[in-house]
């Protein structure tokens, strides 16, 4: 597995975190979370995509996607909803609640996390820390595209893990509310998510395909690492195959098997993600951006960006987005990527 590739993607998609709630609940209780897209403007304004997660710091409870199977959570467990689905957290299986958008509105004054009490006071108390992670979904986020709708990371499963240590610090910070706690908690939530993803990779069963499985594969992981290390290089499939020690056809087949697209298409999409970040985060001239992502002229870069993203680079820089656009380009068109 190439952990450097994972780190590069996490940087490029601008992962950012926030711990929002500290819940103390006594059975019976239920909380139904709205879709993350509905709460995003309140919890993480400006984030293109929002991931919700919950950490059980005391007691037990159940988590499920709406209409999905209930999963029992114990102290130290983490559950993540990468695709932002509406879901239920409850004291017992099969319970449903009423989503409440109002609770997600950040008070004008008041430090995060917001303390919430649920249920009738009693002996069966569960404590949960709830947070959100924002990231870019467009024009290309290979990690988000390969993650399931729900990830359950049980405490102590999957070998060595930093999750227990991160949880201890997160619980202490959320309770103490010291100066800088919000910033500490936001960074801890990012680290926690990364650790959950790493555990998820380790636990992928044999025969799994997808980008994460590709990172774990010796050959495809090396190919992905090379493309991410040198995205501006004038790669050809023959060059990449020589670097990883396979024939052109064998690399193309193996790469497509895991990642779902040919290597040069993947490179083109990744270049667009890098370019989109540069367009959004600064005022660099288009020719400078074009050079940094592997294009010899502003015109060639603009054509490629419009082809893959659906809008011109200037429109992206101005905040416009083309939802759901994905060009269809064959691997033989690499010279125009």
C-alpha cells in the first residue's frame, strides 16, 4: 500500500474537521441525522461534501443507515458515514426519530462541542462525540468515490491503531473546553478519520477492487504512487509500465481491474483535481497552473479542463460548478489529456 498516495489525496481534497456535539443519552433514546448535504451550510459552511462520524466514549448504542442493518457500537467504537447519508443512532435496534435541522445551527456565541442531553435520566447512560469532516468532491476525489456508505471501526480490531489514544485526547479536550480546544478537536477528528480509513484498508477482504484496494496492491500501488509523485511528468503508458516492471497490456489490465479506469485517464482526472485546487486557492495565471499540472500551453490546459470538468478554468475560479459531468475519453487519447 502507498500511504504517501493516500496522504497526497487527503491534502488535495482539502480535508477539514470539526467536533460539533457531545451527547449524553439515557435509554430509551433515538437521534435521526439528516443527510449531510442538508446540514452542511450550518456545520461546515463552504464545504463541498460533508462526512459525519460518531465516537462512542461510554456505554453502547446502535447505528444504521435509514432502512439498513443495525450495527451495535461499544465504548471506543467509531462509525463513519462517508457519503453523507441520513442515519439513525439509538439505544436499541429498529428505532426511528425525526430529523431536526435546528440542532445543527451553530449558536452565535458558544464554544464547540455543543452539549446535548437525551432521554430520561437513568443508569444506562451512553456518551457519544459527534463530528463532521469537510472535503472536496469535485472534480475528482478517488478516496470518497471508493468508500462505502458506512464504516464501523470497532475498538481494538485490526491490529495496532492510534484510535484509543486519539479518543482519550478528544474526550479530554471536549470536556475541558480550554483555549484552542476547537482547533485541537478539529485536527483530532481529521486524524481519527485517517486512522479509520487505514483500518478499513487493512480489513478489505481478498478480491476487493477499488482505489483503496489498488493502493494495497504492490503493482497498482506503485503505479499510483508514481502518478501522484510526478503528475506533471509527460507520462505514457509504456513509461509507467517500465517503471513498475510490467508490460503495457498487463499494467493497463491490472490498473483498470482495481481502479476502474485506465492509467492515463486516472492521471488526467487527478491533474484536474490539482488544477481545481490551484484555481480555487489563488490567483496564479493559467499558464503557471497549466505547467504545474503537465500541460505545455494555456490553450491545451483549458481544453482539457473543459473536457474533463465540464466548464472553463475561469468559470471554476469564479465559483461555478458543473455537477455530475464526467467526460468519456479513451486511453488512446493521452496526448490530449
